[in-house]
C-alpha cells in the first residue's frame, strides 16, 4: 500500500503563499529612473476599484520597536500611476535617503511584498470637473504620477478635445519617466483600440527644467505669466469657458498656480461634491 500524503499537507502545498503582511501585494516590476526616482508595479487587490487620479496608502512593515518588540506598518499616501482598468498597480516614487519609508522602499525587488490599503481617495478625478474643451495637467517632480494614470484613462479623451501636460523638474533625467510613458501611448495597441486610433494626437506635452539645460527652461508658472507657454503650445490663456485643469506638485507650486487660476484666469476650484474648473493635490513626498 502506498503511503498517502496527509490531506492537510497536500492542501498546504497547493494553497497560494499566505501573505506575511496585512494587505500585502507582490512587486512585479521595479525601474530606477535616476538616483532620486523610481517606479514599481505590484499585484492589484481583487476587490480594489478606484478612479484614475486617486491615491492609496502604501508602505512596508517598520522596524521592530525595541521596547515593545512589535512592528507597525509604515504607510504614506501614493498616487496610483496606473489607470483604473489596469490589472496591476503602478507607483512613481522619490528616494529620500533618510526618509522613513522611501529609504527602504527604494530597495524593493520583484517578488517582495508591499502593503497596499485598498481605500482609494483623491480630488484629481474627472468627477470633480465640469465639461470643457481642453484639459491641462500641471505637475512638478513625482506629481506626474496621477497624470500617468489619467493619460491612460479613456475618459480623458472622451471628455476633452485637447490634453495638455506640463511637467517642471529640476533636471532633465527627472523627465524620463513621463516622456517615455507619453511616447509609449502612440504604440499602445490596446489603448488605440479602446480609446480610438490616434487618440494620443490630442496630447500636447510641455516639459521644462529649472536647474539643468534643456530645450525649454523655466518654471511653468513664469512661462505662463510671460505668455511664452501659450505661444509655444499654440493655445490661448486658460479661460473658464473652455479650460479645465488638475494640479499636482509641491506645496508652493500648487498655491502659486491656484492663485494664478483664481485671480488671473477666473477659474473656480472644484471638488468631488461640487465640480468646477480646476482641482489641486499635493505630491506626497517623504
Ligand atoms: P526651481 O528649481 O526653480 O525651484 P522640487 O524638486 O523642489 O519639488 O521642485 C520641482 C520643480 O518644481 C523644480 O523645477 C522647481 O523649480 C519647481 N518649482 C518649485 N516651486 C515652484 C513654484 N512655486 N512654482 C513653479 N515651479 C516651482
């Protein structure tokens, strides 16, 4: 008589690996863009529904507290860089060498686990804007992340005739993630099929740098005030009748643009509960 494997062992061998972390997801890809920037993809919780442009809390288990012997999750808000229809999740992150989370997160590898709380929130969503002709996405640094999601979201092209994305960074290398993502849209068979052949022709990409030589230098705020940005793009200044905008950058940038929109162009800030002309979100840095 052959010896039978006990049922429990067989079941255990077949069962999927039990996540060691609460809300654990598995890393599927990591790309380092500069010594300060990286992006990664991970599995998507089966139950997670979100709107392109929203953020979630992600992180890792913190160190063991020597006093209590316990570990607590170390979580930060991260914009989801992948669109709502994607099977996986994508995130774009800064690396801060002494940052509590990113000093560790920058070392993740394919197969590692990250914590992802499946509770998406945020204001950079189409629902917070009233219809218009043209949508502007304004980003600095890793503030590009929610727009990486919205640039791959069919609703963006269904709702608007023109999509303008401005990205201001200190150095040229910091633009690469965004530039490659936008270039890849042209050859994305799925998106061309789902959204419509040549959808990407609606996009006008306006990258600028402030601390390293590049074809277009300067802060987007200054380039708008001088009128240079509108001339370069071949569009009139923002107008409440036609233009809608989403802003995601550092705090000073957000405040300056908000002031410009409200006091120069006459736009009104919107929210999920009260859609209007523009919405703002802080790029979450650590
Ligand atoms: P600058 O180099 O002139 O400070 P950071 O890495 O500090 O978050 O900045 C990212 C980019 O955003 C930089 O190019 C920076 O320009 C720019 N920036 C910072 N503050 C503002 C602001 N108030 N308005 C426009 N751009 C800004």
